[in-house]
C-alpha cells in the first residue's frame, strides 16, 4: 500500500527561506511526525494542519532543527487517556534530549523530572523493524553525523532510506541498495562548502548513476535555486508537497 510523505520543511538549520527538515508520513489515518524542529509549529500551521493530527512523533537526533518544537508539541492537548504525545526514539537519545536547553520550558511545568513525564516515551532499538501502522514499518540505523553524538537514519517499509543528518557514507548507500532492497533515498545535501557533519552535493554527485537516480535531496540551504538543474538525476524534494512512497516490498 502506498504511504504519503510530506516535508514540513526542507531547509538546513540556518535557512531563512525553508522550514526545518521535518516530515509527516501518512498511512490511512495514522500520521508520523519525523523530527520536530524550531519551525515545526509554524510549518504545520502553514499546511493548514495542527499537531493534534499527529499520531506519533519520531526523533532522529538532538539538534534544534529536529527537536526545537517539542516543547510546543508537548503542550498540545491530546485525546489519548494519558494525554501525552507518543515519542519514538532510540534509548541513547532519551536523557540527552531531556537535558537539552530547548526542553527547559518543560522542566518548569509542575512535577516534571523526566521525558516520560511530558511524553509517552517509546524507546526503539536500532536495526529492529517496528510496525507503526498497517502499511508502515520503521527501522533505525545508527549513522554518523556529529562526532561522538548518536544520530539515526531511517529505513521505511524496508525500501525507503531517509538519511536524516548524515556524513557521506557511500558504502552504506551501496549496501542498502544492493543488499537491503532500497529503491528510494531521501538524503540531506549541503550544497556548497566542505562537508563536516553533512553530505555535500559534490559527494553525492560522485556516486554511481544507479544510486544517484534513486536520490532526492533535502536539508538544503537558501542557495537552492541557483543549484536547480545542476544536481544530475537527483531532484530536490520540495517542502509542503506530498509525495507517494511506492514500490516497496510490502506492496507486492
Ligand atoms: O557553524 C555552525 C555549524 C553547525 N552548527 C550546528 O551543527 C548542527 C549540524 O546539524 P544540523 O544541520 O541539524 O544543525 C547544525 C547546527 O545546530 C552550528 O551551530 N554552527
Ligand atoms: Zn539538521
Ligand atoms: Zn543535525
């Protein structure tokens, strides 16, 4: 069955033109928010939607453009019996997330001492597939972003790789395509300069054509318009546009 991906934003952490690189995945009444950055509250309103429509939220790593909207998300009234948003994340992220300054407003709510006091926390193990809804499975893959800090890419429905924030990992990409059945790669892309904690366009362009043609670009800077038409087979994902994610093993 087809699921639908809508990027709330496709910008990098410093973009003034694009919202933070956060996404919603929809499967017939189930809505997964992937990352919730500083701009997520504004971006979801721009779509005419609200956090109340989000079923569960997943966090890939702890940077402001991925977690800065969590205080507002936690404050959105929920209908569930526990009244809290379900937060899916790797165990390693739970304590560092709670200690992050952007979550400090939640420390000041009466009687809150841990992330579990404000969210329904569901720890996920890496390299383990989870069924989130009838047509959506998700697996975390720990991948390199900032030295010494945990960060996770996503494998959706065993066939879509969502890089989140990632340094260039050509061997991983080849492995995913050749051995794991990946048919689509949604990849962060630093358009210019040296890639220290992200993958650069130049690096992605060095991949074999068979890989490049599976890639769509996200997490880019405000320079994007001048790069249009100069990214080979790799088209830009556009924020707020809805894309079907077809061709997965679960379809067959
Ligand atoms: O000159 C710099 C470069 C980077 N950074 C941080 O590093 C992070 C890298 O991942 P990100 O793209 O999610 O967010 C970025 C920023 O939070 C910074 O504060 N100042
Ligand atoms: Zn980022
Ligand atoms: Zn990051």
